[in-house]
């Protein structure tokens, strides 16, 4: 009987250890929606027997299951909005054109969108071309080349950059002046 009690005690310790390890792993993979405050974990994701997510929305927790990418490079010529003017400061330590890190947002059932802010720091009109890459966990989803409308001296423009369809997951956009 004593060995049976030891076995039960050992089984209880192992079960408790597994429970704690699972809890710690789930906390490491949790995601908190800033807008709603809801905490999402892999436990809330509906999966297939092989562990892959069933619905396209749940695949956001497993970005490696997304193999789709948009081939080639899309060229866009969007209209820009004048956001204001800045002092003309181009010189040895200030580039002629700067861009701010664009914010990424999804337009439901349509496409990803980023607003790019392009600033002309020079006293001349510039015609900037910007290269952007939409990625998911470091994997390329789509490359976009944006032909920015001419920016006058000291002008700051807001330029929309259209990304891939929203059924392709994107978690980051990186842009640079070409």
C-alpha cells in the first residue's frame, strides 16, 4: 500500500509540473488586444488534429503555416495629402527626403493599408520613390514600389500604401527611400 501511495504522490507531482509548464507556455504565447482588452492564447484557437489552425483568422497564431506571397513587385502611384510644411534642413547630417515608420492597419475583407509620411527637407521639389515590404514573421508577403507625387520645398505628404489582401497575414511593413 505504501508503494501505491508513493505512486499516486509522484503522479500528482508530475501532473502539477505539467500543468505549470503548460500555463507558462500559454502565457508566453498570449496576445492582448489593446482595443478590447481581450487576452488571446493558443488554447482559444480551434485547431485540426495535426495542430494547424482551422480558420484563416486563427492562423495568425501560426504565421509559419502561411506559405502564400504576392509574386513580383507592385508599383503604386497614389495621391498624396499635404500634411504641412517643415523647416528646410537638408544638409550633411539631414537627408533630402525622410519617411516616418508607417502604421499598419487592415481594412476588413479588403486589404492591408499603411500611411507613409514623406518629408522633403530640401529647398527643391523632389520626386521620391519608396520601396516597401509587407512581411509576416520576417517572411516576405508583398513588395511594393511607391512613386510618390512631387513634394515641394519643405512639404510633408501623407501617402497611402496598399498592401496584400487581408486573408494574407501581415505583421510588419518596412519602407525605405530608393
